[in-house]
């Protein structure tokens, strides 16, 4: 599920959401969307199990909120753990590969190819390695899912510096470490955040899909699977909503950190044209 | 392109890298083989050490958790069930089945994503109204919706393709939008001086300018479509594809671990093949000045 | 494919930006006769590029009348009456040189054979005949600008608008291209409106030099350049050339009173 490339075009991200007024169209779409959903279920006589009414889902959401949210956080912790381990390892590895270029050029194409592997196929193996009921197996799935995108993008960011910027540092007789600290790492930040936003979504989805292959009853993915199997579709949809909300929150927090970090560094992408 | 922008695919550069030369490609293939050999060696070394020292962290090491690589390769050329066909032929059939679903999903998703990107590029209002939901759509575990999609469409493999399309369309939409908006304002002025129609500006300027971004997304989507096809098969109880094979061999993992590993190898290969196909297409279609970065 | 040069007439043209906060042009009156080569020169902020864009209908005038080739500026643009060259060649990376030159012809619906012939003609005109299959990044800056000029001349337009086309090039290439441009101009009988920062270039190329002053943009002086045609490298060394350059320079200095104190 390696999805998102750049979630929002940068120029767009800065202008949209700046004032409350900008959110009106989105709010309108939401209201219209849910409204028509509610109405159409009746009008088209859609079967309960295909698509329950939003009002029913909301009721179930409220009624089972304790179970749903605790399951949600259980899964979120798995996703977070995998995110931290996977992204952290990837960034360290990327620094290494950027420092030792020969190794980096040799391994970069392999990392890119590895990124094309459907990691989710390995979920049952992780279940065999780490007890199927333990969160560790899902953390492992999430970690591997995060690893390659963050590695590839971070490495790309570290090695995409204008030659003139490096020349300037050399003219100051700056050592490799200083070049990294003052030029490469700041230049890589936009790439890194871009990848971290992607990874946040992947981690959450990875944890849930990983649970599909087996997991603790406390996990959200299991809740979804079980309630769907028991035809309790309102519960299933409510659980899906929880998953989505947590995923969006995770993504948004990374985006917030990004805004702060990049403002601090001085956003050199001011010139992105619209 | 003075400043390299971070609109980078998960799988590499937006613009074509250094020119491919024959000795260069050969050298890279050699390095790849070397690294694969090194990984093989690491695997066997870790396994040997783990068995000897009775390692239990991070996971216990034995024949089930870490079969010998040669055992895995051997299993490919043995029947997977009594008197059945060779595992490798079973897996290749499954891979082909899944590949067809993935290909259809990829085509549907990419086309839809492209069209959506064009629509969004022409209306700031549409962007504000729909982009948040388009982004949020990828946080919804599509796996959970899969059974309903199957019933809706009354067809197993078509719903799998739809699920694959769901994972495919998003990167294409975002990058098409980004690419279309990246046109040089001076080039737009030039088109205005020609009194060019909106249609002409789109197809002669914006879309060609967007191609590197679009291919960048297609590289990601190639993998996403395979992943989508595999996970789409899981709840749909489709036996014929790789998803079914994974579930099947996962059940019997403790008896025959090599089969699941072999299936994963085939799945990995499928993902890589799709990815390479897009990379090849990109080399043929996109011509840009070589990047100048350190 | 009319070869008759266009006249350009500006009457009381003004242009403001940002809801009247920025007065880029104020009360511009200028009559450019067919076949003339007019340079616009002035310090930053004098509105010369804006004026060029008003003539080309790339920017609308806030008030006043603009007549190009006997029509409104908008009509002239729709009729492809002018070609424009920017400081940046603005060539499409994904097209070959030949396809770049063919762009306006494609937009006008010319068929492939006609396009091919015209492109070959144009490339020969700018002396880049062997480079049709190259890509822009394979060419030097000067060559890229020649491609841009070839493209601008594709319709043999009655008017040629040029916005500091040689600004990014080195002095020697610039002088060479000046001579080439004059050669092309003489052959084409177009009117040329040329924006530049370089006094020597303005005097060398033009029949008239229009000096503009900034804040708000106005015409400060119009100087007739009575150097004989055709102009050559020797023209740059004639006494009359220096006199004219000095005159333009003094008019320019006069537009910036503060600068006088520093001089």
C-alpha cells in the first residue's frame, strides 16, 4: 500500500486552510455527502448490510464508543511503534548511505526495488515469528512498510543539493559533518516530512491489515473483521471511522510538525508557482 | 530546475537520472547480484548463529521461522500437494491471476486519477471542496470495505480490481494536479500570446509539463495496484490468486514454511515487475534535461 | 501571411496594479510607424516591460486606447499579428528544436507538411538548420534565443515584441545577435518594439529610442537615431554613435534626480 507521493502540493498546502473561509467548500461537501447518503439509502432501498445509514452508524458509534476507541488506540500504538522504528531506522540508514556514496549508489536501486514489494504479503510470516496475538507482529509490519519509503525519500533529499551549495562549503574548508549539518540535512527536510506523512498513513493501514491475518481481540482490525462476519455492519463502519479518524489525526500532527520545522528553517520553496 | 522539489515518488527521482550506458547497466546488475549474494550470506549466517545459540529474541530461530534459502528454492520445484503440479507453476498461475486484476485496477485507477487531477487543476473551488476527502480516503482501510464491494459488484475479480484502483488513483491524482500547476508562468504567457484555447494550453503545455510528476506517481501506483489486488482477494475468498495462496500456505506454515516464503518471493517479483514496466515506459516517453545535483 | 508591417498607437494609456496602489504606466502617448525599430529603455520600475505586455494584450490597460495594426490589441493577439520573445527562451524541454518552432503553427492548425517547410525556413533564417532534432538543453543560451526568435517569426508577423531577449547573454554573443537581429528585421519588414537595459544596444538597433522614467511610468524622451542603415560593427565605432549614446545616457540620468547626487 505504498500510496501518497506528496499529499498536498506545497503551494496549495500553504494557502488552503489558512482562513476558516477556505474550509467552507469542504464543509459543504461533507454535509451534502452525508445528507445524500442518508437519503439515498432509503430512496434506493439499499440493503442494510451493503451500506447502513449514517444515523445508524452514528448511533452505534456512540453506543460502542468505549470498545471502539480502546481498540482504536490499541491498534494506533502498534502503528506508532512501527512508524517510529521503521522511520527512525530508515533515516539513520539514509544518513549512512549518503555519507558513503559508493555504497549509497549501489544500494539505492535495490531500496527502490524493495519499495515495490508488497510487504503485506509478509504479514503471516511476522505472525509466525512473533506470537500472532502479540502486537509485535503488527509493529513489525508497520515498521517494514514505513522503512523503504522513508529511506528512499530521505536519501534522495540528502543527495539533491545544488552543487554550488557544496562548493561554497568547500570554500570554507568545511568538513563532511558540517556539510551534512548545515546543508544536506536542512535541504532534505521537505523530502523527509513528505515521506513521514506517507508513512503515518501506511503505518496505520499496515497495522489494521496485518491484524486481518490474525491478532488480539483488542485490536481494531479484528473488531472490523469480526463485526463484518457477524453482519453487524453498523459496528464495522463505526470501527472503520475510528481507523480513519486516527489515521487523519496522525497525518495532521506530522503536517503540523512539518509547518513548524520548515518555518524555522526558512521555507526555500516560497517560489513554488501556481 | 535550480531547486529540486520534494515532489518525489517513494520510488525515486522525478526527472531521469544519469544517462544509462551499457557498461553502466552491466555494472549495476553485477552490484545487485553481489548484494543479493551478501544478503543470502547474512541470512544463513544469522540462522546458523541463531540455531547454535538458541536465540529467542527478537524471535526464535529454527527451521520453521527461518528455513534455509535453498530449502525455499527447492520447494518451488516440488509439488505443493500430493500428486499436484509443481509449486512454481501453481504460484505462477496465481501470480498471473492477480496480475490481471492488478493491471485492470491500475488502468482504472490511473485513468480516474488523471481525469480527477485535471478537473481539480481547473477549479480552486473543487480543490478546496474535495482534496481533504481525497487525502482522507487513503486512511480508510479498504480491506474492511472489500466484502461489501464484492457483494455490490457481484463479481470477485472485478471488485478486487476496484480495490486495486482505489489504492492506485490517489498518487496519480495528487501528482497530476501538482504537475499541471507546475507550468512555467512565462510559458503560459507565451500561450496567451498565441491566443491558444484552454484545451490547447492543457494538452500542449500543462500535460507534457506534468508527465515527470505523473510517472513518478505511476511508479508508486504500480506497486499499490499489486498490493490492492492481493489484499482485495483476502476477504473475497478468491482462491485463484496470490492472496488466496498466501492465506492457504499461511494456514499450513508450521508444516511447510518454505511454501509461504516461496509465495512471498513470487509476490515480491510481481510487484517489482510492475514497477519496472512503468520505469521502462517512463524512459521511452519522458525526455528531460539531466538533473544537476550533488 | 501579411508582410506589411504594423503601426502601433498608444493614446493616454495608463496601467495600475493592486487596486490603484501601483501606477505602472501613466498617460502614455506613442505612435510607432510601420517598419520602425523602437527601443524602450529606462531604470527598473519604469514600466517598459508592462508597456510591452499592454501592446501584446498580455495585460490589459487600465485606461486609454491601444491600436495595433489598425485593430484593438486583443484582436491583434487573436489574429496572431505579433510574435514575442522573452529574456528566457521559454522552450519546451520535451520538444525538439524543430517542434518548438512549430508550436504556434500547430496551434493555428497548419498541416504537417506546411509546418515542416516553414520550420526549415525559419531555422535557416536564424542559421540553426542542423539543429532541428536537438533538444533545448543541448543548446547554448545564445542558440536557444535564436530558436525563440525563429519561433516568434513563424507567422512572419507584422509586429515583433522583444523583452530584453539578450539580457542573459554575454556581451560578445549579444553584439553578434544584434547584427543577426537587424539582418532578420530588414528581411522581414516587421515593426519591432524592443525592451532593453543596455544603452549601446538600444542605440545600435533602433530607429528611435524611447526613454522612460519610473514611478509612475512615463515617457521622458524620444530620441531619433539617425545612424545609417545597414548597421555594422563599424557603426559602433563612429562618433555619431557615441553622441547618441551620451544623449540617451543623459536623458536616463535625468529621470533619476537622486542618482545625480551620486554621480
